[in-house]
C-alpha cells in the first residue's frame, strides 16, 4: 500500500505546477553573453520558452522556425527565450552563432526543468501569456501552423500586467511626465 502512494507523490512532485493556467515559474539566468535574463522583465509580452539541446535532432530542426517566429512577431510583443539543457556552454555558444539565433539563450539545469513540470524529452515549448500564465506546454517538435495561430491570437490581445509566480505583481510605474 505504501509503494503506490509514494509513486503517486513522486509523480505529483515531478509534474510541478507548470500546467496551463498556472503562473510561469520565475527564473533569472545569465545568457551566453553574461546578461541576466529575468522572466519578470518580459511582463506584458507573450513568451515562447523553448527547452532544447544542441544534440537534439528535433530541436535543431525547429530552431530556424523559432528564428523566423521571433523575426515576425518581435514587434507585436512576442519574445522567444531559449533554455538549453546542454552541459557545455561553449557548444551552445557555437550553435547560437552558427544558426544566427536572434533571441536570448540561457543554460538551464535540472532544478529549472523541475520547476517547469519536469522535462523528460526535448524539445519542450511553453507558451506564456501576457499575464504570466502558461497557456500551453508542447512536447516534441513544433507544430508551426498551430503555434502561428496561437501567436496571432495572443499577440492581438492587449497587454495586461505581468504577475510573478506566487501571485505577487510587479509595482506599476508612475506615468511619464
């Protein structure tokens, strides 16, 4: 009787809270140039969070599509952030240069993957709405048509304040003088 309960508890812990409708777990990590990428800084934007690796064939196939999406939707309040699960930052840096990736890339780890519900296969893409909530988790290679439709819908929605994981919002800025 104890074993099934422990397995169920382990499954719940592995899945974390990163489900559609939940607030996206906040992170702040250095990108490949050393600048801090803080998810909270993208409040009010639609974020595509892409967990990937240089050795992953489907990941390599979808990177050019993500580059195209970033180019097309950048001015409509969409930001892609790549989270590489590689161990070697040098290999990721070389890959970023080779593919001319036009969006920030950070090196993630098991702790971040766990916060996002466990990343057991790659690629995994999270669509995060302007309100900071996870709209969708997509496991496997990108469905470009579905993602474009979703981006069109989300990019058309008016910007709302971004709320951090745990419910606390960022303070409103005073109006410009």
